[in-house]
């Protein structure tokens, strides 16, 4: 990258680097504009030259090494559905000196007792009721609902149309497939989806799921 390009990138404008230029990246670029980012302040970032193309949907794609030139003024959000890849990419972005930005659709419903960690993404049509904790870099896709006293740990992913009832804990990097339903736990016994668990699309989870397990079906049963 030339000095002139670096100086241009180091301008006082705040910029947002979207890590990942695939389908989810394009969706997050759209969301970023909806929450008020100027199109001219957005770019995609990839970590391997093989993923680099000139433009995606009219936005520039640059290498992470080049994004370092964006400096501390630049924010980042990781647009990767795979939790492990997202976690690794967060480490790369932090090392590059970028700061995490959350993208929360302006039309979602949530009470004041909901807290949301840095770098998390919450898409259109989602409702979060009361006393809910969402960790860092969680992705909640379109049309999800989360009820009272639920916790979603860092790097977890909720696909479109997931419904989580009250007193449920979702573990780190857990993946919940499209249209899955998790029934409620209780004050005395939470329903726990373990770290790295995978819940298949359309599943109805009626009891706790062990860390690393994969469950599917209605009611959901273990597949591995
Ligand atoms: C759960 C999932 C990840 C499993 O994928 P996989 O590891 O490739 O597993 P397989 O396709 O080999 O299936 C393993 C078993 O689970 C069953 N299974 C997989 N997905 C299922 C589902 N959604 N409902 C019911 N059973 C399912 C398979 O029939 C197979 O059963 P068997 O061993 O009795 O034959 C995948 O099927 C899935 O549901 N992905 C969610 C996709 C999604 O929501 N994407 C959102 C993008 S925004």
C-alpha cells in the first residue's frame, strides 16, 4: 500500500472494516448502512490474498494487513457464520489494532435490562425481552426471539427464526440452526446448551445439551 493510500485511510473519519466478504458480509454491510454507517466509510477485509477481489456490491475489499493502516479510528465486525473462524478472526482484528463494533438493527425490540457484548450483531425482526445477557461477538440472525433470563455466551450463533424461551443458557460458540426452538428451563434448573454444541435446523430442544454434542429433530435427540 502506498503512503498516499495510508494517509487517505488514516483520515479522521471513522471507518468500519467488515471481516469476510461472503454472503454474511454483504448482509452486514447492508445492516451497517441501516444503522447509520456511510457507505463510503465501509470496506470488506479478508485475511488471505486468495479471497481478495476488487469490489463486492460496490464496496472495496482489502487485506487485513492493509486495514492496519486504518488505525485505532477504525472499527471492525466479523461477518463469519462459523464460530471458531469468527473467534480466530477477532484475534487477528484485535492484533491489527481495530476496535470491535456491534451492529444492532434499529427496529429490534428489547428492554433496558438486556445487555449486549461488543462486536455482536443483531438482525432485523428480533425481540429480546427482559434480563438477557448477550456476550461478545454473538450473531443473532433475522427474526429470532429470546425470552427472560436467558444468556447467550460469546461467539454463539443464532440462525434465522430461532426461538429461545426463558432460563436458557447458550454456551460459547454454540450454533443453533435455522428455525430451531429451545424450550424453557426454570429458576432452579436452567436449560443449558453446552459450549460448541450444534442444534440442527428445525430442532425442538427439550432438555440440556452437552458441550460439543449435535442434536436434531422434534424432540431433539443426539446425533453425535
Ligand atoms: C445439524 C447440521 C449442521 C448437521 O450437518 P452435518 O454435520 O453435515 O450432518 P449430516 O447431514 O451428516 O447429518 C447427521 C445426521 O443428522 C440428521 N440431520 C441433519 N440435519 C438435520 C435436521 N435439520 N433435522 C433432522 N435431522 C437432521 C441427518 O439425517 C443424519 O442422521 P442419521 O445419522 O440418522 O442419518 C445441519 O444438518 C444443519 O441443520 N445445519 C443448519 C443450517 C442452518 O441453519 N443454516 C443457517 C444459515 S444462516
